[in-house]
């Protein structure tokens, strides 16, 4: 695409597929960089850009107070004052044009407050390639709206691409001048062209011109709310031109960011949704569903800007309160779905760098906390696909959530951070660490926060373990967050199978510590059980405590024997903590001979029997691989998990259970059925030469457990069911006489 005419452009309208074929691969260009760009030397000196045409380019300034003169490039001689005069004259001329009909306003958005960010937002297409400022290269040719279609057709027939582009840029220029009341013939003609020949808009000059309609026009300031018609038209013309192109230019992201931070004239317009959604594919952000964003929204007045609305692109201020309508309209139509695809895979790095630079610049400004704009929070919400953006946002979220002016968008941002926390890399672990330190008091905020924690757990499978670990460590730190237990409750409800296992792993970590953490661990566990209303799977938690760990800190542990003894103690406490008020009540009734609430009691007894089976497995297979315990300690651990140890060993650390409940609790935990596997393993441990439980002791322990279980026998509970004949073999083998190994017997 040098300067020569493009024959494909003159093609007659046809189906998309035909049009794509006729474009000869032109639509799928990497990005429209080299479309008819005269070199600096060959630049025509006779035609400087006209007065009110915005030059896209960077002056390296991003301050709010940038004057119009940096952005609007007139002929070199033109001064700002002259340009203002020109613009005023152009506007006056436009208002006198015939054929102008008054259009109803499509959506009302407040006027723009500050001018900023325009220059940076139009840095060259790809910084590396052309860091210089680009002048609009096309001289606009203005023709009356009524003959626009004829002029385009004539230029196509002649194959005069430069005229074609010039006429389109002239039409855009007229739109810009008459932005408040655009000429209906003019915009309807452009819409017709976009439908029939979308490829004529896909040249660099026209793209630049259309993008200038999407940015703030400094020469026009509306006293009333701005009419978004021209911006919506520009979005849809660009969408039509680029619909089949997989690689979009970076400038779209730049105008998107500018409007997101500014007035959100088109970013929030439902009529631009497809275009906006396609630009947002650059950020890879999962957007929170509107049904979540709109909770608590319905009671708000539609036009109340101060309440801050959700960042979803299809929400304009008036529609904000029409909850049902929006939730119904949540899904894209099949046609829109077909138009939505990743558009920035080739430019991903430079777009990310640009967006993050803009966000950093906004966040690092010296400004009062209260003056952070809601729109910045909305932009952050849509940029949470970038891990650095999540990290930037989460560090300030607590402050924003507590600022009544920002609460609403801050809630949406919190949800977006949690939903997109999906890499489990160092940054996301940092994000989780910040998230669980957020302190919130109001109930509404706390409920939303718990909803966000659930989204965080769904975002990546490893977030569960990390969240539990950070919550427990925070609970034991000096900067305790009062919401820790509520977070744990949410987590345990969300993942009833996995959460207890990860919780157990954190307790294992505590017990490997050089300092003795047993007393603290017992107190912490009791607090967790109390605050989470016993809603924890005790069996899964205990099994988690018994898992063998291969991390270096476990292999090189200093106090391995102490670790095993302490885990045994936590197992015993966990079994006793399973005694809820209902279990206690049923136990008391059972003692009196009443048979009420028996299911609760039986379910507790079976739970203890299962934990004891797992504990004996652990002592048989896992413990010997951790450390060679002294015989005394090993036997102590075995007796302790089976509740056959001396009573004081269960409460000596912190006097729990309290004296009034002690004997009753110990009895409830010991008068339970015994499983075949438990019995079998005790006999096998007795037969093993390596383990320090002798045959006679094993027999005695097995005998005691069988008698204890028999005492609990009732019609509705199976206290011992043996199906393996090998158990009898084991009993007989234990009874074999073994002569002492240190004596010499005669042969035979």
C-alpha cells in the first residue's frame, strides 16, 4: 500500500466472505501502519492540516492542564487564539447549513471536565517503530453531505484512492464541527457505506480521523450534556472496518483509555458494546457478571453520579438502576459473540506496557485521597487481567472501599481483582496476601468481600491453600484482622473436602517450627472450631495432619520426635472438638437410658472410629519414615489416639476440656466402635520386629479395645465386624512363644 490506487477497493458490495476475498488479504494486515504515508521530504508544503483537525501524537506530557495548543496542530503560523476563532466560525457556519435536523439525544453524559491525557494516548502506533509525532497525512476534501455517496463512487471508479480517503476525512471533519447536531444525511450516508463497503474505512488516514472523533474535542465544549451520537457512529464505523481483522491498531486502546478516564461517552454506551468488548480483549480480563455488580444497585436513582456505577461497558447512567433489564441483557447475541475475538495478540506486550504506564501515572499523582476518580477504578476493573494492575489496585482497595464516594466502583474492582487472580505466581500470592489484610466493618461490604473470596478460590486451584495459610499466619501475628475467622468459615463452606486438608497442612507447618507451637496450635484450633460453628470435616482435617510431607523443611526438621508427639496431641484434641452441643446432649440422654438424637451420637462415634483407624495407619506406615521414635514415645502416641492413655495427658497443656466436662468427653471419645482395619493393624504392629510394641502388649491392647467396643453394642450400631480370616492368623502368631535372642539353645 504505497500511494497507488487499490483496485480491490472499487469492488461492489457483496457478502462478507466475498468482500474478504476481494480485499486480497488486505483486511488481515498486522496493523495499518504503512498506508499511503508521504515521506518527510516529500511532505506537501501547500496544504497544512486544517484548523480544527486533531493531530494524533505525543508531546510527552500527561498533565491535566494541557492546553488545546499541544493537541490541535494548525498551520505552523496558527496561534491558539486564531484557531479558536476558526473553530467558532466553523461552528457558526455549520449551524447555518441547511438540512440539519434536531436529533433526539441518545444518551446523556456530563461535559468533560479536564483535558488531560490526550497527547500520551496517541503515541505512535508502536513506540519502537516510530517514536516521532505523526501528523494527519490526509488533506480532507469537504463535499456537501447530499453528494457524498456519488463522490465516493466516482473516486472508486477512477481508482483515485487519495481522493477517496480525502472525501471520507472531509466527512469526518464535518461531523466533528457539527458534533452537537450532526447532519442526518451525512451520518446516514456513512452508515450506508460502512454496511456496503466497510473496507474503504480501513486506511490509516481514515482511522486517525475517526479516532479523533472518539477523543475529547477541545474546540467544542457543550454546556449541556454531550450528544454521544458522533462518538457512537465513529465506534461502529471502526467496528465495521475492522470486524474481520484479527490484529487491531494500538490507537484503539489509547482512545479507549482516554474515554475510560474521561467522560466514558462511548466506553459505557450499549451501542458500542461490541467495539469496546473487542478492545478489552487486549487486557484478558474476566469481567464480573452484572448480576453481581448490580446487587444493591436497584434502589438508586438513575442519574445519581455520586453513587458510582459499575464498570460494565453496557451500563449507561440512566440504565444503571434498571436491574432486571440489564441482567436479562447480560448475554451477547450470537452475532455479537461471533464478532468477539482476541484482537491484540501481536501487540500484547506494547499494549500492556502502555496501559500499565497510564495506570501508574494516574495512581502516583500527588492528589488528595478523596479526589481519585471513580472512572480510574472502573478502568482498573477492566484492566485486572494484568497481574501488575491487580497488585496496584489491591494495595489501595481498603482505602477506596471505605470512601463513601468510591464504595460502589471499589466493590466491583475488588471482585475483578479476585476473579482474575489466576496465575498463582509471585504477584498473585502478593495480591492474596494484601486481600486478606483488608479490614471492613459494614455488613454490606463484608458480605460482598466474602463473595469475592469465593471468586478468588474459584480463580485458581492453588489459591485455596495460599489463602488459608495467609489467614492463619495473620491470625497469629500482631496485626490480626478481625475478619479472619469469617474468611475461614467462608473457605470451609466453599471447599468442605479440600479446605480441612490445607488447614491441617498449616498446622503441620506450625508444629515444625523451632519454637514450641503446641499450646498456640491447640488454642487456635479451638477458636477456629468455635467460630466456624463446627462446620469442618474433622476426618479430612485429621487425615491432613497425618500426610507425609517431602518439602525440605520436613526432611531437615530438627525436632522430628517432638513433631510426631505434637501431631498426636492435636489429633486427640480434634477428636474431642467434634463433640458439639447436640452430641453432648445425646450422650447425656443415652447415659440416662433415653434414646433421643441417636443419629447425632452414632455419627460422632463412627467419625471417631474412622479417625482412629487413620491414626493407627499413620503410626504403622508414616511415622517410622519420619523418625525412629523412642519406644516409650511410640507406645504413648498409639495409646493417646486410641484414648487408652492416662487422662491428664489430654488436658495438661491448657486445661481443656474444662474440669466439668473432662471425664465425660474422654468417655464419649473412647466408647466407640472399633473397625476391622484398626484391630488388624495393631496386631501387625505387634508382629513387626522394627516397631516398639511387643506381641504381648499388642494382644493386651487389642483385647482391651474389643471389650470396650462390646460395651457399646446396641441394636442400631455395629461395634465390630470382622470379615478377614487373616485376623485370626495374626492373633495366633502373636501367641507364638519366641525364645529370647540372647540365649543359645541346643540344635533342634
